[in-house]
């Protein structure tokens, strides 16, 4: 289980640090981030209908742990989504000024 968490953390760090030049790329990354959380939530709800405890990668998760994991994961997704939007706005701001100065130099 710790390996899966490590991969998730690395993916979220990558998503927060990457440059997003288009709105499509930033929206796609935010969709992927929240989609992973939604899939885990749906899988967990489905498993809790069947049994009281389910296992992921050898680690048993009960309902209380599942709620805490989903809450923390959603919080991390929200923080990461804000960081992605901030990176996109910063990219547009910096490259927008560069495009304006290039156009002025050509005239």
C-alpha cells in the first residue's frame, strides 16, 4: 500500500510543478486528479456494500480509515487543482507579456 501512496504523491507533485500552456492541459490534469479520487471513492463504496473491510495491495481498510483517506485525498486534490490553475495563469501572464513585447518590437 505504501508504494501506491508514494506513486500517488509523486504524481500529485508532478501535477503541481508542471507547466500548463493551454487551458485544455490544465483542465485535463485536474480532471485526471479528481477522477482518480472518484474512482477510489466509488470502488470503496461498492466494497463496503459487500463487506465491512476491504483490502487494497495487502492493506485492509475499514470504514473510518476509508473516510479519512478520502477526506485527505480530496483536500490534496483541491490544493493541487489551485496550484495547477495558478501555474496556468502565471504561464499566460509571463508569455502574454513576451508576446506583446515581441509584437511591439516588430512594429
